[in-house]
C-alpha cells in the first residue's frame, strides 16, 4: 500500500488527483494499523509510518517544508502546488 500512495503522489496535478492521493494515504495508514505483518515495521506496529500521532505527523511535515523550502531543494521548485502539498502530507508520514 505504501507504494500505492507514492505512485499516486507522483501523479498529483490538480484537486481530483490530490484527493485520490489523500485517499491512498488514508488507506496506507489504515493498512499499517491493521496487518503489520504485510508491511515493513518499526517494531511498534507502525508499518513504515515514522510519525504515528497527529502531532508528530504535522511536526515532520513542517520540518520537511522548512528543511527543503517546501521541496524547492528537492526538485519541486516548478511543481504544481497540489503536488507540493501532497508531498508535504507524504513527508508527514516518512520524515524524521
């Protein structure tokens, strides 16, 4: 499921595809909480989610935004704003 969320992220270019990404990210999180045996785990059942509380998720997303200048240092300088915000949310999941 994590690969699905990332795959959908790569296709975000407007409001409809952004919502598809959000749906994929929600499904990814639900899967990580359900059957941790099907995905990589960090030993706490989080299945590849570095940030499992809303506080840590938002802190990580904000840290990514600050560190990368909202993705400008990672090739998102000219990206569609919907894609940048989707990346912000995805980084809430993975950024340490």
